[in-house]
């Protein structure tokens, strides 16, 4: 069974940084596109960033230049480095693994940015 576990969330002041990690178990994910989504209270879940198996990346306009997604296929882990955090980045952040048959989601990690 495939499991995705996010970690690294927490409380940070505006302008600060956090690094989220998503560890994947139960499968090798090197051939999968991986993504990060977030959901703020009262809002719909939105794509933050994704990274293909070849390392190509895609970012939401709201995080371009501040967030960086990366992956370590040997560790079966994907990362989201978040810099220059803003209060509007406050949300639960979810990791997702895309497959031809569907998606696998983690349980999410809370990121709270205080202004």
C-alpha cells in the first residue's frame, strides 16, 4: 500500500522560511510526477507546485520566485522549500503522487504564517 507522509510544517513569522518534506513508501516514485497542493480555511484546494520524473517544475503564480520544489528519487522524497513566506501562505499543505490510474495523497501538514 502506498503512503505519503508530509512533515516540516509549523508556525513561522512572515518573511521566514520552511522546508516541507513528503516521504513516499510502498512504491518507487521515480517515474511519477509529484505535486504540492494547499488548502486554506474556507477555500478550495489549489496547486502550489509540481515536478515531473525528469525534474521539470511548475509553480502557481502566487509562489513563483519564493518556493522551490525538488525531489530525491533515492530517498523517495519530494521537498518544498518555502521562502519569504506571507500570511496568505497559511494553509494545510498536501503532497500528491500522480499515476496513470489515479492519485495518492498525504494527510497534510499545517503551515501558519504570522504577520
